[in-house]
């Protein structure tokens, strides 16, 4: 079976072939912890210190028993999110939508789908979140609308409609076929013939997701106004969907065909003329100006699976005037426990030319969950802690996905008829879609894991929920959840771990990834050691080059747990898949 991680990975390697009023309402109230004091003194914007948590709203908490999660459900779980140690939540789309792509097909950018609640519910969520120092980040989908959006309905109504040029319409070729060979990311031709006007429209994703024409200034204005609508309501920024796909070659050059076929049975293709066109950056600079006009340092996070560090770094903008946090898909796509691979990528992004803030994640609503992706089938719980430390102890703004803190696993549908995600229907059985990583949050061991009172939640609750759930793990000090909580608390309270420099160590080591985090001011240093191999390792550290004179490290957090005694740096033992985080001086 070619799973989606592998499929996306394969697709990504093909891409490699290319030439390459927030209102003050969102200002958190004063707090007295060491963390908050440090934040208040710091000149840095909040997002540099934040831990962000993605919520897939259909799957987090159902408050009205219809089997689908909703806004009031999220609000009811804010205490959990706060106690976990989260600073901001990014919520996947909740706009009105026919739900072909479960919300990534939007039919109104300035409203809430009744399935999730009302605008009043949303305002309530933002204000309750604020009371707990949690910011709310909206998902924003600029590349395409739903085919049910009134703009598209107008556009398709006639060739002379004023909104015709809001989308990409073209005649078929001389043989009455689609205008060229461009392919949808979700399989088959990216062109769909619309009989009403006998022209084709372009859709990078599903046929029900026509691409907007970003060369049209009216489109830009309408979309920037939609961003302003949410900024005025107090959102702390946007996660911007599929941003590298905004433009296509106006001359419609065919994309280069590559050897082999993809999971949908189409020829492999390099998206040379439909992805990462330079015009994307002009739009990102304009969007940045839109968000910069609001107080509270709203953030832009971009989704774009950039093929290399040079392309990723471009997302920050040459003058740091584009996206503050471009998601690092290269690190997310390593897909194996490899100290050398992680080290190389961490080093590269840490040293990016414009000094942009790294932004790491391993799981999301499109990626198989990290518990199984990195697990070896035997030590998955220990490896989940290792991955937590890789995410939360490196120098970055980390992005978590709901349930990763529990060790939720990917649970794919067993039968085609159970599949919800259309790409699973198009690509079955090779491509089973993304249902596996979108199953309901596992709150407790009751029916439907406490997610919903419905007889039939929109996706089934995995059997593992009886053990891997919030209530059970809260009672077990050795659980994955307990480890995440301790690590998040450590990160909040140790400025070196949160903001310190990242200094890679023992760079030739093929098994153990280790680094120092060093605070610029007082020079406090924390040693992080991650054994990515299935064998115990004994290694040596010489930290004198980094101004560390002492010969031992005092443990702050380790998994498996160890005692409080300090560990000698010249004879440092770390168990299989072990994590050590300790202070050195
Ligand atoms: C992004 C979203 C994904 C969606 C696609 C099309 O990749 O993360 O879930 O299907 O865009 O909108």
C-alpha cells in the first residue's frame, strides 16, 4: 500500500525536480508567572514564544449531539487547552461550505457554518479564549472558493458576467479536450468543462473548488476585506491555505511529464507552471500589510510544501515582509527517525538568511499521525515522547495537532464505503484519504470517547481510545500526555529552552541528535539529547567551545525517567529512543 505520507513525499520529490479589531481584545491579561514576566519584558512579538495547537473542528468536541464537533464544543474544552500549556489555537475552516473538502471549499468568507454554530458563538469563543491567554487563529483559503460561492455562480452564468474574470476560464484545445495537461492535486485533469458557457475552469484541488484569479485586483480586494472582517473580530492571525498555488502560467504551458504514475493512476507530473510562481510573493506582501494594520501583532502562517530551504526561506520575504511562520514541510516529511536528516534541516532553517523564525510540526489534518509514522511498532509511546522533545525543545514556534499529546494514532477506514474524504474515494485502495488522521479527540473511556453523544459520530472513534485518552493519561505520570505537559511547562519557564540559541552538538553522530539551547543574556544553557536509535548509546560532550565549563548536566526532564543525580558529560548514557533535557553550566 502506498500510504499518503509516502504519496505526498513522492509527489514532493517530483516537485524537487523543478527549478527550483485584533483588537486589543486579544491582548492577554497580565500574568505573574516567570514566563509571562519574560514575555512582557521581551520586545519580541507573541508568536515567537507561542506554542500553537491545531484543532480540526469537526473532530474536537460535539456539544449538540449531531456527531460533528462545533464551536461551543471547543469553548467547553478551553480549560484543557490552557492547562496543557497552549498559547494559540488554529482552527481549520468553519465557514459556510458544502463540505466537499470538509470546509476547505468556502461559500462565504465572512460567516460561520450553522453546523459549527454562529458568529455569536465564535465571538464567545474568542473572548473565553482571551480570558485564558489563548489566541485564536483562523484558517484562510485564498486559492479557491466552493463552486457554490455566489461569486462562482455569477462567474459561470455567462462569458460577459462582471465576475467572469474572478476565476480562470479557458477554451478547450482544438480537439475539444481540456486546454492543457495540468493536473489536479487530487487526481485527474485540473480543468472542468462547464456546459453553460462551453468553457473550462481551472481547479487545483477538487472540481468543486474553482481557483480564484489572483491577477484580478477585485479578487484581491474582496479577499483582503474578508481578512479584515476577522481581524476586527479579534482573531490573532491566519493560517493561509495552499498559498504556493495562487498563480498559474497565463500562457498555459504544459507541465512536464515524469516517469511513472501516481496513486490516482495519472502520469506523474512536475507542477512547474501551477505552483510557486513568483507572483505569490507579491500577494503575501500585500496580505502582510493588511494584517500589520491591526494591533496585537497578528501572525501569518503559510501552508506550502516548499521543495528546499531556499524556497522555504523566500516565504519570510526578502525584507521579512511576508509570512512570519512558514510551515516547515521538509522537517515534517522526513518520515523516519534519522538524526542526520533532522540535523541538516534544523541547521539549514536555523541559519536562514533573513533570520526568520522556524515553524515546525509533525502532524496535521493532511498527514498521517506521528505516533505511527515514526513509531517502530514496538516502542511507539517512547518514540512519541522523543518526537515531542524534537518539536518542543528545538528553537522554533512549534505547531501541535489535537491528540498528538495523547499518542492518537492514524486509523484508516477499512472499507471504501466508510470513506468520508473524497480523495480516499477517488484513490481507493492505494490512497485511502485523510480520515485516518481526523478521528474524534479521545477525552475519556466512555461512549465515543466523550467526543459526542450521537449514535454515529462523523468518523468512528478508534479502539485505542479506551487507553489513550485525556482522563486515563492524566492519572498516569508516565503517559505521553504527562510528558507533553511537563515539557510544555519547562519550555514556558526556561527562557533558554523557549528563546535560546540553537547550537548543534556532535554533528557526526548518526544516532543521537543533540544540541544546546543557550540564552543570549545570562547565558544559561540547556542540553537536549535525543537518541533516535533502537540501541542505548554512550557518548561524550565537550561544551567548552560554547562557554560551558562544568562537566555534568542536571536533569530537568527525561524519558524513560531517571533520578535527579547529575550526569557526566564525558560518559553520557542515553537509552534506546531516550530523551534527556538538562541544565549545564
Ligand atoms: C490544504 C488543506 C487541505 C485541503 C487543501 C485544499 O492543503 O490543508 O486539507 O484539502 O488545502 O483546500
